[in-house]
C-alpha cells in the first residue's frame, strides 16, 4: 500500500492536499462550472482508491440530511470505482457510498492528522489512520447495499473506461434514436458513459461531423465510438484533455475553448454555441465546432 500522498493534477493545490475538481477552458477562459469528463472521474476514483482501499475507516461523516446518522466506521474499504461519471466507494461489509461531482463537486485527500474541515460546503468525510478524503459540494451522497448499485447505474451505456466497454453495444444504442443530433446523442450517458462537452466537441471535429447532423446519418459510428474510447484512455492518467497530441498550453484542443480562433486545419473561425444563454437547453450543452470542416 503506498505511503506517499496521492496526487491529482486536475488543478493545482498546496503541497499535501489534492483537488479532484476539474478545470475546463470555455470560450478562451478557464472555470470549473461544467460537469467533468469521464477520464477526470476515473482519475478521482483511482486516487481515492489509493488512499482508502485496503484500510479500515476510522471516521465517516455524512453531512447530508438523509444520511446524517450513517456510520460506516470499522468497515474496510475494498475498492473505489467510477461508473461513467458516478463514484462508488465499496466496503467489505457489502455497503457502497455513492457520490456524483456534477458541476461543482470536488474531493481533497489530506493526511489524517489534520482536523476535519468545518467548511459548510463539505458533504462527506472518509478517514483512516493514514488519509482523510473530503468531498465538497457533491451533488449527491448516499449509502446503499453494494448489491443495489445497478439501481443507480444500470441505465448507463457501456463505460468508455470500464471493464464493460463494448463498442458494438454503444453503437447500437446511438442508432436507437436516428433523428437525434449527434452532439446530444454523444452526451447521453445512456448511450455510452463518460463523454462530456470537451470530448463531444473534439470527437465530432476529428470525425468531421456537425454537432447537429442526425446521428443516424453518421456512417462510421463504430469508428467514432472507438476513437472516443482511445481519447479517454490516452488522457485518464494525466491532467487535461489532450486531443491534438500537443501538450503546450493553448495547443491541446482542436476546437474546444477556441471561439473565434482559426481552425487548425482550414483557418475558418471556430464557432461557439450555448443554448442556455437564450433560455434553451441546459448550459452543459455548449458546443464548439468548425463550420467548414464539420458537415
């Protein structure tokens, strides 16, 4: 079992603390107000697993009304896993702690010697003799039997970073609603689990598909599903969603966060659409695209 502090570089922190909150760049600026991509959630689960798995819980502090009296101290964490964008902490007593980051959630892992935070934003504290994991602004926290996990995640499509990844099944689900815009279909976690706005925009650009083309008119959905899995797999162990292969700041993406800048392929200005600005769909449906390269 590792003895050094786990480290997530989703955003920078003081030494000894780690933040699992993603930072996404939108419209040329950076902020955290978007649901994280599946690779970020996978990385959060991995770091929580390093800190908690194989160790006995000495503190479980649920700061949500429904589970305020829940106490899992004395139970051994067996694993922490992600399922799409869901986080599951499992114990040897057959219990699971389910949480979801949504737009504002974060986890910090600190040495156990520090006093538990009194911050009103904290929703959950899990500690063992070595480490303390603090979940803040989690949109959902609940305890359930591990055998009932499927009730929460059974509706999800194949997980792009999970052992159940099945490209053929993902394509089958995408084709069930052929008139749906490609961008919406890719974001629907019931089709394939793990894609957010970054990968949606980048994936559609790389495949030359307009976000509004009906998904049923996309001829090579198998290639699109395969590319989606390769992109998340390539990025799951590093900070940032690199799709161009260039790690330099400002060079990581083809279209995402590049409103008004020239397309890296054809020079056409990149366009940005946020239906939430005009009272349309939720703001997590933002889209970046090149009108010349994507048809």
